C-alpha cells in the first residue's frame, strides 16, 4: 500500500500550537483507552493514538531541525502552560 504524502507549511507558532494540541489529545486518548471496556473500541482508540503519536513525532522532529535545538519529544509534556 502506497501512503499519500502531504506537505504542509506552518509558521513556527502554529506548528508549536499543533504539537501542544496533539499532546493534549494523546493524554485524553490514553485516559479514554483505560476507561473503555469494549476490546474492539479500545483497539480502534489505540490505532488512532499511535497515529497521533507518529504525527507528533514527525512534527516535533521538524521543529527541532528548524531551530537546531532539542525540545520536547513525542509523548513528553510541554513545559508551556496553555489555559
């Protein structure tokens, strides 16, 4: 199966916001997975969670390459607080 690739240009600020949103959703998914009794639904949630983590990892890596510094990695909480 060939995966379609899409190139997306974001400002650094928008990319960081997207990373923060992905981290938040991953945390919410982990809670939802733990609370779910249905094995089929749990499996679907895990598949989505892995996809979100993969996208977050790729975006985080791109941000690190962009500025040459080391920032939060996939699955690690951001030091920034957004309320």
